[in-house]
């Protein structure tokens, strides 16, 4: 059995694109949460810096996350990335003490 995969994803908007990017990111919530193996998928904004967004996500397996990366709704978003996103950082994280 595979271990769960947890990620912290930071997405920084291009100048002047924060509002548009936020709308696109919020649109990912419902379809992603409905995906097989999605245990946790939550969206955050940075309080002291506009245009910086985060997803904290946990997938039952790496294979579930890989399937998410091939999903139709994520592909639609990725087609818009060049216009909206300045920087994208994905970090594997591990929960302790749960």
C-alpha cells in the first residue's frame, strides 16, 4: 500500500492578474475534491501579500495525484497559466503529530 502524498503548492500571480487567477483557482476546488483519492484540497491566500495563493492537498496515493494532473479541469487551468502565473512552487510536505 502506498503512503499518502501531501503537497504545499504556492502560486504567485503576474502583476495585475491576481483577481483573475483567484477566480480560476477557486474553480478547481469542487471538481478536484470530487476526484478519487483526494483526501484534502484547500485554498489559501497570503494575508500580507496580494496575489500569492496556496493549495494544501493530500492524496491517498501518488497515482491519485498523477491522475489529478491529467484531469480535464486541471488541463483547462494549465492552458491559462502563462497569462496568469508568475511563479509556481510545489513542495512535498509531511504531517507530524496527527
